[in-house]
C-alpha cells in the first residue's frame, strides 16, 4: 500500500505539471474558482487511478496464490506416488530351444499418509495372454500397509509369501543366472503369493519377524502333478478357502555382510478337503557377502501327512516328502569402464518324490556370467547340466538373457 500511495502522488504531480503547462500556454492566470475546479478534477482522477491499481494488485495476488496452491497440490501428488517395475527376455536352448519375453512387471505404490500406504504389482508373462496364448496377466501384489508403531507394520491384501531368498526379491539385476533356480521354483514354490493379513517388523540387534494368516495351496490329488507343491498355487484367483495357512519367519542381519532367515508354514489340508493332507514347510537360508564375494545357501523341505483315511494317499506317490537345497558362490567386480561383471556357479539338488525309496532326485550344476552396464540393467549367460533319475530326460542347456528394473 505504501508503494501505491507513492505512485498516486507521482501521478498527481504529473497531472498538476500538465495543467500548469496548459495554463502557461494560455498566458492566463486562473481565478481561485477555476483553480479549485482543476484541483477537484485532479483529485477525482487520482482516486479513480488508485482504485484501479488496488483492484489490479488484488487480482495479481489472488492469481499468484491460486498458482502456488495448484503447484503445491500437484507436487504433493507426485511425491506420494511411486512407479517402478522390471522385465526380462530369454533365449534358451536344450529342451526349451526358444526365445521368450519372459515377463514384464509394473509396480505402483502410493502414500495415503505418514502411516498408511499401498503397494500393487501387475505382471504379463510370455508376452501374450488370452485363449490359446502362452502367457498370463497376473496381480502379484495388492496390499495396504499400516505402521502401528515405529518399525512395526500390519498388512492386509495380496502379497508375496515370506519364504526363501527369491520369492520376495527376484528382479533380474539382483540374481545370477537367466532363470530362477529350480529348488526355489519347484519346492518353495517361487513366485508364490497369497491373500490374508499379517504383521512384520524389526526388533533389536538386527532381528526381524513376519507372521501371516492367509489363503492356502490346493494341490491336485490325481495325475502327474498330484500333491506337487507348485501345482497347488491358487494365486488368489477365486481361490478355494476352506483351509487357510499360517507362515512365520525370523531374520537376522546384525553382522556386516551376513543375512540369515528361517521360515515355516503349516496348512491343515493343502488339498482343500479332497484328501485331508496336512503340510509343513521348513526353509532356512543364508547369504554372506564381503568385498565382491558372495555365497548363497538354501534348504527347503515339505512334509505331507494324510490326517484321515480317504482312500487317497500321498505316501504311495513318494510325495509325503519334497525337498531340495543349493549352494551358490559368486564374485562381482568393477571394470575399467565403470561397469560391473560377475561370475557364479551353483550346485543344486531337488526331489518332489523324496519320500520314495527309489532314486528320483535331480542334480544340477550351473555356471555363468552377469554383466551390468548399469546397476539396473544386466546381460546374462549361463550353462546348466542335469543328472536326473533313471528313465527321465536331462535338460542340459545354454541360456542368454537381458533384464532391467526401474
């Protein structure tokens, strides 16, 4: 307002100067009455200009405030929403002998408040989905998380089951080998998600916990896939929920470079009423990293028991025990270009018929190389050889792959 008053005064001086020039031009001295009329006219013009300037200033201020509020609202929305994802393409020889856009995954997360957030993840497998197509469109995660106290969270919705090394973390740049390892794929079985509620958090001295109640498996009871764990995933797609499961995990990361975990799951009937067969999973794992060297080791075992005489027995198939383990040493190092490279080897063995006295296990030796031109981009090559049970074909293969995350 002070600047406005100064402006009005300047206008008055200019107006009076202009009037003075006009009077001088006429070479007449105005009478007091004429001078009073001139002053009144100038005051009226000054008041009009003042009102116009005040209105303009208010409009400019309102416009600036609206723009500022709009910009603040837009920035807040983007700050609270996260986008991400990953993808991978494989070229496989051996029994596969194919090229495959294996998967593309899109992640969306949003912060509702400082204590409530949501996570979601869509996946397209094998490039095409639909009738007669090889792929699937899947909802891999969709849950709400609430911080009920610092470092402790409650979850509800659809989420990845906290078991093994790869089930929750399987973006291509984070692991060696083109394909996910067969132990976690066939025994755990990665990737595995369920619907339910749970708690997770961190305790003192590097300890963490997970505890969930959720939908369960439904394995078939006949055919070649009878009682096989991987064939029991329902993926929360109108899943039969007559029998639920519980999963718990304890983790330890209190020593530099060391990560330990022990997961356990129990389901009273993994056939959802067809064969009354309870199931228990135990899977410990360890990861140790130091100066580019890393060793991963995992063991997983299912024990299945028929709880009632229904005429269908899991033991007769040898699938009352299903187990596997692997050990994977690797070394990752910097190149002169600033890129990174790493080599790995893996020995693995798994058996979905471990309860049978006959030789039914599959042994694998894997070795290969990863090249990272960027932390979020990886090129992979590996070779796998298998030693299988008598009467079954080994799947020896060379794999090439490219993967990314963002």
